[in-house]
C-alpha cells in the first residue's frame, strides 16, 4: 500500500478501499506481534494504534441502511478494536492473534464477495460488448 499515489486511491472503489484497509490492519497486527517478540514495545504500540484507527474508519464508513450486515460488521469491528487495545496494553500476543484471526476471516469473506460480484457482472459486460461488436461489424460492411 505504500506505493499508492493519491490518484490511484481515487480510482479504487469503496469496496477495494475497504479490502486494502483490512489488509493493512492485518499487516499491522502481524508486525506488532513481531515487535512484541523483539521487545520493541514502542513500535508495536504505534502499529496497534494505526490498527485501531483503521478499525474506527471502517466503523464510520458503514452504511446502516444496508441492513443487518452493517450492524454485524460494527459489532465485529468493536470486538476486534477492544482486542487490539487489550493486547496492546498487556502486550499479549495471544489476544492479538485472536484479533488477527477475526480480521483475516472478515477480509477473506469480503474479498470472496467482491470476486463473486465481479464474476456475476462479466457475462453482462460480454453481452454488451458482443452487441456493440456486432453493430460495428455490420456498419463497417
């Protein structure tokens, strides 16, 4: 994510941005666990604060008019945020691994849903393209 420019970020859909936030939060927790192993508590704290910020942003970005899934995600984000804070305060790797596991599961489900949505749209795009191509080929003859 460090290689993204502001322009590239604006080209991402909100779903893609959410996926990127999940990935960054997961990476932050992984790095924090490693820092705790190495007794580098300051750096671990900084990564975990960043993770908390990401979780907050994910929660703020929920669209509650979408229904029960938004409420469920809010509950999950709050749970993970609490685990991150607790793991950070106690420097407890087991607690952080729990938060990591939950985020990894959510991220995998999110990415699967995004790929299925894209797969469902492909036939529609192909039909439109076929229709367009047939129009071009008949008009150029």
